[in-house]
């Protein structure tokens, strides 16, 4: 699994305010923004999407940013298609 440094994500989100909308679904943003430090959650979701993107790019050349959502339900699950 890929890792995304929290401080690097924090800097990217501060530098580029529209990044949240480009990379994360509405549900993901709502989940992350409820947290004390949403950057930790954004970094985790970005890492999951980056991993899926690497796997899918070999097959479809499709970017997973808004086509896949990294959310947790009652129990942790793998990445699933977004809305």
C-alpha cells in the first residue's frame, strides 16, 4: 500500500484549495472534515486511491480520484466505486 505523508498533504491542501474537490468525492470530504485533523484522513484516502490508480492504470488508464471512494462503513472495506 502506498503512503502519503500527512504534512505533504497538509501543504498541498493549503497551497491548492480546489484540490479537495478534484481528488475527493463529496462523501469523502464530509467524512474527513468531521475529524479534528482532517488532513490525516485525506492523506489516507489519497494513498488508497493512488494504490488503486496504479493497479487500474495497467488495465484501463483510468484515474481513480472521483471514480472510486475510500470510505469506511461499519467495518473496514477495500476501496469501492464512488457514486
